[in-house]
């Protein structure tokens, strides 16, 4: 359950050519995918999201050039991690209110989530609501093409991890050990 | 025995010190396909199961729907997590065989992560089985009559043969 504040802050997300794993860290008045991504219209062609509540068919897809029947992703919001394939570089303008609290249902196994926090936070702090209920986190930073994957393994020594904090612009893969609810406070 | 224990403990120590852990990779982006699905050039029934197979294993299935007068499908074929022993889906270059119901359709697809390919599927005509024909009854004489007729014929023939033999023996004498 989200309780958006009246504060509206526009965020600019630079996106690279190729795949970008992002979050939409604002509460959108209109969550239609074409509306949310309207600022990069013509610069992207394919979008994927992952619905962990549907383990037999978790992937959701929106192909700009495909007929409507073939797309099963029509809405995106601040709880979701979203893969966006850019055909050219672009900047996504994310307008909307800052959600004071966001609750995201996680399911045992892999979950692809957004992070609608205003400030970057250490992983242990940002994910304190699911402490001991996750073992692994991945992020994909397309702005660093030489080493885009960032990993935080709870059981690994610090030197083996290259992800230490979560930021609002990125989407995150979280490996949950049980069903739980991730709560993010601003 | 003692040396084995020492080697095992050394290996365990090295493993722990190196921080080695089994890390499961997140799911790769799927390989997606969509298009028309027909059987012998005609639409398939809405709700027909379309499935995707790699090396004889089914990894995804969906149901056909109707769109602008055509039966169509859309499917996401998952990828494999190379860090696990089990195979969860495809890897780059795998051939994907599509089935419409139980029939193998053509053409095949190729697994590529993060792509959505327009691929029209055609299934062969449904095989016609002999059981689909209705057998027509044929008029035949009753079995009892035939048996009696044949028996009478055989007995008559035997008697005639014996009589002929007797005549031949008598003439020879």
C-alpha cells in the first residue's frame, strides 16, 4: 500500500543503448507503460518485467513493434524492476509523487523489483524489513558497460561483493528464501 | 585414513578462506516469439495449447487466441541458469521446437535472450485414423449353414472316393 506525498519531483534517468535495468521511483498518476515511457518514445523497442507470483510464466513483455495480442505487459509502477531495451541513448523523465512508504510482496526465489527510495542507502538498511530472508542481490548498471553486473551475496566476504548500496534509478534482482514483504520508507 | 582426513580438512579450510560460495544466477531474459498459428492453413480453435520444446523438454506453453480473424500465439521461452545442475530453459543458439496440441509445427525457432521474434507456425493436418471409418456390414451366409454344407460335401466326396477305389480293386482282381 502506497501513500504518495504531495511532493512531486521529476527525475531524469539517462539510459544507454542496449539493455537497461531500471526502476520507476515515483508514484505515477497513469501507470500505462506507453505513458510512463513516453519521454523515450521512439528510442526503445522492447521491455520486460518479471512477475514472481506467476512462477510458470513469470515474464511480462511489451514490444513496441508487435501486435497488441503478443504483449502482456501494459502497466509499470514503482514496485517493479524493468528491463528496457534502448535503440539509441535517451533520458527517461520520471514525474510523479514520492511515495512515503512502498510495500512490495516478494516470493521465494527470484524477484525483480524497483527501489522507490529518494536516497541511496546501504543494502542492510534499505532491506532491513526482509533481513535474513534474502541471500543474493543483483543490479545491472548499463552506464558501466565494462562491468555492468553488481552483486551482493549475504554469505560472501565483503571483498567478493561489488554492490553495497541501493539507488532509486536501478532495478534489483532479489533472491528471497521465503515469501515476505519488502517495505521501503522515505 | 588419517592422511585422507587431513587432506579433507585442508580442502575445507581453503574453501572457507577463499570465501567460495555457490552463487545462483538470476534468470536471463527470455526468448520471445509471437505470430499466427494455423493447422493446414486454417485457424486452430481458440485455446489450443502451443508449447516450446528444447532437446525434447517442454519449457513453456501458452494458449492460442483470436486476433483480427487469425488464430495467434505469444510465448516467452525461459533461459537456463548455468550455475545450477538442472536445465531451466534455453541457451544461445538452441533450437526450439513448437508443438500445436500434440503436433510438431514448423518452422523451428532459435533461442536468443532478450529478443521477440515474429514467427508464424503451421501444424500438419490432423492424422486420419482407421477408427474414424465406420465399417459396413457384409451379408454372409450363417456360419452354421456353411459348416453343415461343407461337412456334407466332404462326406459325399469321401464316399465317392471309397466307391471308386473299391471298383478299381475289383477290376484289378
